[in-house]
C-alpha cells in the first residue's frame, strides 16, 4: 500500500520511501534523493505553467510572468504540443508582436541567472533569425555549442556576420575560433579585395571562408571594398554568392 500510495512517483522513488519509512520512521520520507526528485518534478511543472502563460499572455502582462519566475521553473521544459521551450515560443511571437522581444530577453536573462544550460543550441540560431541579437548575446554566456547549423547550413557566426551584428560576431570568434578564420586565408581575401582578383576570391571562398567577413579596423566587408573600388566582376561574384548588401 505504501508503494502504490502515490501514482505520480516512480517505482524506485516509492520503494525507497517505503523502505526508509519502515526502517527509520515517518520523518525519513524526507530523503535527500527524494527531495531532489521532487524539486525537479516541481520545476518542470512550473515550466509547463510558464509555457501556457507565454502562449496565452498579452505582451504587457509581465507582472504575472515575474511572479511565476519566483518558483524557479525549468526553462528547458518543452511544450507538449509544439515541443518548443518557453523562450522559443516567445521568439516566434516576437515576429508578429515586437513587444515579445522584451519577453524573450527577460526569459534569456532568467535562464542565465538560474544557470540552466541550454539543451537545444538552435535557440541561439532562432534568436538571430528573428532579429533578437540581445537574446543570442545573453545565451552565449551559458557556453553553448556554436557549431550548430540551421537548415541553410549556417552557424550562429555566419548569421551574425550576414546580419551586421559585428560586436556579436567578434565575441563568437573569440569564444569559438572557426576553421576558416586563419591569417593566411584572411590575407588572401584582403589581397583579392584590394586588387579585384575574382579568381582568388573564389578560391578562398571555396575553402569555407565567410563571405561577410569584415576587418575590425575598417568595418568593411569585401562587397563594400569592391564596390568602392568599382571592381564590377568582383561585385557581381559576391552578390551571386549572397553577400550581405546591408
């Protein structure tokens, strides 16, 4: 009867509680392992509550969100229907309701404060794709895997460079130096831009070099340099390969 008394508990948890109760008495139900498991289950429950709140909330109902945060919910809990975390839901909503960008930043800060590491690094890619670079910058402090790619085979760094998030891109390079970011390729790329050598541009690009790379001093991409120097063939090549025109 002790084992079957609580259907929400796992069999192992129930057996441990029953064993301790029979051996040491009623107070031993508060076993450290049981407490950890209980706290984890509560955290996931509050995580689901948080998901429902963000799915249904108005953009200005931040007070209710703040109250629920006092329960330290598990922010990696996924919605049972969409299999998305609360932050992913907020990022999705920010595309049609810009005020949800603030909600997304708030959730990202809480994830950092609670020291809850990301279980899905694609959230950073989603933050960049939904024009929420501040969310991405906050999440970088949780030391995620920056080699994750989107459907277009782009990493977080690729998206940052392509979207002109220069400070963010520099920080990502500092955290995780990509294979293409070596001095030899950089010198060849800069030389090709300076002389209008489209063959050299093509050669460097074929080795995985990022087309939107910029020099930290000048803040100019290859497209800007070649346009200023009126290297028409280079400009056409860069545009054909989806260089960022902004």
